[in-house]
């Protein structure tokens, strides 16, 4: 029998920790309110799964609310990202020391020196990723064709290189959490009836200038989107509560025609041209409400 439904507050918590320790492309920090509304609508669930965890905005919010009573399983196919999550969980003291060292030496020349470095040490690699993420232009994780991090220096006055309280709170939150570097299809194999799954994949591009699929080597094309829809359907058939974010795009409507699709309004700044920034529609797909026509949730 499923556990009692967690009490989900619909307003995201503002002042409590932990929060995402990385600023990640496509992070859901600005969309927490409508996501929480739908998680609350799902009712009770067992384990929580995020197969495209990125910075984990929804995971941390649900943790802050005490809503993850039956454990959480977080995955992503990016090995540097998952390694950083593991170091936060398992080696937070050493990570804090390494970030304090970066903070004391921070500057443009030092940034490019660290960007060029390769280390065989897991803690040094995690500290490098967090340091570069906090100090690079736009906080944008982007790799070139060789898989190198190639973002230029960001001119911030006082970048938050070391947020010790948040890292320690994050480490405590991750104590019992399973972390895996793996593709979404493998992650789905762990899901059981009554679990909750939140898929936040790279989005279907909505214009020729959209860059969503290009921020990591390998991309995420139409075949991946269709394979993901197949996994969504199969998890739904197995009795899991499944929710997915994507663009409000024809391919998404086609793939999830049998499921409820809410339209969300989100602001974006990932297009190359400034005049294309601003509000765009996103789809929030779920299998736990009755099938009904799409409706607008956030203005
Ligand atoms: C939109 S981001 C997730 C953002 C996250 N929800 C947050 O709040 O920060 C998409 C993530 O999917 C990961 N990813 C891309 N292709 C994947 C795949 N085939 N399997 C698993 N993860 C993948 C990327 O590394 C990236 O971290």
C-alpha cells in the first residue's frame, strides 16, 4: 500500500537550504510553483526518481518540504555532473577546502588556468566544475566537440564560489540518496508501482536559433524524444506516477497525445538573439490526472 500523501506547500520555500549547488541549463528554479501544484495533485507516492537531474531544483525543493519519505534516485548521463553530486554527498569537507582555495585565487587569469586543467582527483574535478559554473559567463555548462568545457570568463563582482552552509545542507540531504551516471532508459528500470518520476529532458527545439540540445556532446534528437515517450508510456503502464517537462511543440503533443498536457509560461534566455528572450510556452505532461484538454497553469 502506498504511503500517506506528503503535504506539499504550493509556494516554493524561499529561505531554507539546501538549494541547487550548480546553476544548470534548463534548471527549474523559476517553475517550481506549477511543478509543486502538479506533484501535490499526484497524491501519495513512494520513491522519487529524476533521470535527468541536472541541478536538481525540484528534488531539493521536495527535500526541503520533507516530501521524500521513501527515498530518491537521481541520475544523469553527464559523468562530471554526477561525480560532483557524489562528492557533495560523500566528501563535503574536502570539497569546501578545495573551493576555499579557488575562492582565494579567483580572477580572470586563474579562471582560464583552472579551465585548462585536468585532474585525476575526484574532489579536485568536482571543485573545478563548481568553481567554473559559479564564475563562467552565464553559468552555462557547454562542451565543445571534444567534450571540453569551453565557456569564457564571466565578469561578476562577487561570485558565490563557496556557499559552505548550502553544500553541507546538500550533503546531509543526499545521505540516503542513490546517484547514478546513466541514460534515462536504464534509470527507468528501477521504477516501481507507486513511485513518482519527473523527467526533465533537453527540450524539443522550438526555433532554428534554439540551442537546447547543443549544450552537451551527443545532443538529444527526435529519436531520443520518441524513445523517452515510449519509456513514459511503459512506466505509466507499470503504475508509476510520471510527470515530464518539455517545450510546447508539435512533437511533444504527438508523443504524449494520450496524457494530460498543461501549458506553462516560462522565461528563457538561452536563445542567441536578445530579442528572442522572454516568455515561451512549456508543456508539463502527466499521467495521474484524468485525461482532459490542455489548460494554462502559469501566466
Ligand atoms: C533540462 S536539464 C535538467 C535540469 C534540471 N531539472 C534542473 O532543475 O537543473 C537536462 C539534463 O539531461 C541530461 N541528459 C541529456 N541526455 C540524457 C540522457 N540520454 N539520459 C539521461 N540524462 C540526459 C543532461 O546532462 C542535463 O543535465
